């Protein structure tokens, strides 16, 4: 009987890592260009998508004239809203209610 050790069983993780290593070797051997190191991508923060105000939003025209075209730009307090020319307390309340409802 031989004193040679038999190989241990291969786990799924080891098999997966072996497949990755083989793929990397093939990639290096083919000399295919990888990602351009000059391109920087910031993956720390998700991309922000601005949602435009719909035409039926309370005081849409007034807000638009004041340069407010997106939900994120709408003032979040009544005091800030009434500072916009043409928006009173009642209209500010409608806007805040609409913001709260989404």
C-alpha cells in the first residue's frame, strides 16, 4: 500500500475560486484590455435623479417662475414658501400637504 495522501474533497467555494483563477489566466493570456484606469467612477453614493414637479402641483406656475422645477427644490416649510411672491399661507399649506402625500 502506498503512503501517498489522497487529495481532500473539493468544496464548492474552492471550485468557484478555481474557476475565477482560470478565467483570470485566460484574460491575461488573451491580453484583452481591462477597464481604463483613467476613468474614475464614484460608487460610494447612488446617483440622484431629480423628479420634476407635475403640472397639477399646487402653485406650479408660481414655483416654476421662481426657478423651482423639481420636488427636491421645493421649500419644506411654510415660512420659506410664503417668502415666494404669489404664495400665501393657504397655498403653502396645499404645497406642504402635496409634498407629504408624495
